[in-house]
C-alpha cells in the first residue's frame, strides 16, 4: 500500500469537488477549496477521524468496501476508482457487473431530489438511491447475499409482491425476461449463474417462467405501488441504461391524469416516519388538499 500517494490522491480529488456536486448545501464561507474532510466521511459512511488518517498517510489499509464507498463519495471515474484500488494493493473490480456508480449518474440522481430514483446493476442490485426513493421504497442498499437482488426478493419475499397487487404476474414475467437478457449477455459469469440457479431451486414460479424463455430488457414500465401511508401510487418507471448496459437509472414519475404527484408530495413531507397512527389525517389531506 502506497500511503503517501493515497493521501495525495484523496486530498486532490476532495479539493476538486464542490458541495453542489454531491448534493450538499454550500453553507458558510469555506477556508479551503472543495469539500471538507468531514463531508467526505459523511458521504462515505465512515468516521471523520478514519478518513483524516488516510489523508495524513497514517491510516490502516482500507478494505474493498471502504474503497468502494470512497469512490462513490468522491465521484471517481472508473479509471480513478481502479487507481484508488491499486494504490491500496487491491485488485480493481471487474468492469462487467460493476457496482461502482460513476459521477454522471450520481449527478443526475442528486438533481432528482423531488422524484424517486435509484441506480441498479444489470442483475437488479440497488447500488444507490435518492431520498425520495428511500421514502417510497425503504432503504435498499444494505442487503447482503441473494437479498441484494430485486428478482430474488420478488420470488422469495411475499411482502415485496404485496406492494404490487394489481399486476404481480406481469411484473414477475418482466423480472424473469430481464434476467434472461442479462444472463445471455454475461454468459458464464459466476454471479449470474449463482443467482439463476438459486432462484430455479427455490421458486417453482421462477422455474416455470424461466422455462418459457422470454427475453426483454425493461426500458420503461407502468407500475401501481401500494403504500400504506397514502394508498395506491400510479407511476411510470423510466429506465436510462449506461452505454455498457451494466447499470440503470430508474426514475419514477406520476402517471398523467393520476393523483400520484399529490401523494408523492405528501410522502416527501412525511419523510421516513411511520404513519401507522396518522393514516386518518393523511387521508384527510389527500381528500381536501
């Protein structure tokens, strides 16, 4: 591990970023250019002391997970991310099935502060999500094992499917056909093979749909999502795919003519609170707002 070069690289990348680049308010006048150390630490989910030690060439060798978090916090490009890994003596992750979200997608995600949006991998792992998506769908980036994948939870967790009571069968087929396309594009990939094998062994429904051999990459879709706080959300899910097709930006916006915008506005006010004891007042707001 090259501690001096790592410290220099982190410091220079931090100084090149402005608060607006990462969705932060400028705040009071700054004595130094770029982000503060505590802001980078917050974005990366680590202590300020730990990050400071890295910039002062006296920190321990960061783990792969820490480096991935720093790459996202500092909005590193793929090449810069790889360089960060090499400085710490780690092998850079393979570009196929990459979990590193680039600065362009993160910039777009930050701009969509009033619209639910997230970035997923081509295998359906939620890599990052904005606040509105977290409010609407819950926290989705801390799952481990097969629970990381949307398709796995869809076919193994009844609570996930219960949020889509109107068209569960259609969406199930969409999940399988999309996974079929990814499996063909990444033939032989261990992650894809393991996920498909586990789904076929665990879910008879998935096995049945997989045997139909339907293929299709989802680019947009209409979804009716039930939220216990505000009722049914009529949404359109627009999908933007990266050039190498390894990641997708999902943006949810109201279906024209529906009351979804009003309900999303209410959810934004509610935040992440539980409204189990406030459902009546929420209903009144919707009726008279």
